[in-house]
C-alpha cells in the first residue's frame, strides 16, 4: 500500500469511491450522475486550496483504495465555491431530487431554515483561534480493506500534514449511529467534542 498526496488525475476515481462508500449521503445523490461529474468538481475545490490535506491510498494494482481529506477552519469556504462554480448543475440536480420527493433532500432543505443547537461536551478549545484548528471532512476506504490498516495509515499522514502546517487540533464529524467510525476515532486519540441532537457528533484530537 502506497500513501501519497492526491492529484487532479485521481479525482474521477475518488468521486466513484465516495459514491460507493456514502450511497445515502445527499452529496452523493447530487453529484453521482454523469459518472460522478459533480463529485469530482466538489473534491477539486479542496485540492485547489489544501492539497496537503488530501491523501490517497494506492493498492498493488495502482488503484485508489481509500482517501482522507479536509480543510483548515480559518480557510473554509470550499463547499460554497463548489456551489458557486457549478451553480446551474447543482441547483438543477437538487430541484430534480425535490420534485421526485427525495426524503433526504427535503430534510436537508428544512434544516437550512433551522439553526442547529450544539451541545458542547469538551470546552478545551473554547478560546482556541480557528487558525489552530483543522477538520477531517471525509474518510473513505474500500469495504474489503476495512480493518486492515488502510484507514490508520491515511489518518496518520493526514494528521502529520495538518500538524506540519501549524494546526494544534483536528475535528471530525460523523453520524451518531456510525459506531464503526466512532470506535476508530476513539482508538486514534479522538475524544467527544460536541453533538447536534441525535444527528451528528464531532470528535476532537490534540496534535
């Protein structure tokens, strides 16, 4: 297994891997049509801004077996740029999902008009500036490679790069019921930081 920084040439395969790992995410439903064109565009924004935080694992067949990526909290805005740069395609896709009655699309739309209520579980970074914090936005590994060390290698390289660029803390958010991901993060030194009801939980690690 080779762990390296992602390149633009990796984007189509990264997008297809995302669709495989996260079939029930709204981002997948929006971006997976036309050979995952929009998902590729989504991830391009992060390579543009923070290439050192986009890591891929290459298997013996020289194919992408997994990836890990994120951003710096004081340099966010990639998702907004993605929507702005692909406005017509994104809005058309969302409109189509709403028209066909996609429950997840409607749920996300309703949440746009409801401010989330955060329950802070750990106050250790209350006074820490955003310039000291990074976020691991996505971790994805082929199902057949889970539990074989690929996620560990990706996470280690990601955190090393984040620390090398001056960050002192890393956040990662997941669904409350994702016990496998929660267990992995706990084993790798992450502790509960905040919750949004029964929807999501964010973990924190000091680098």
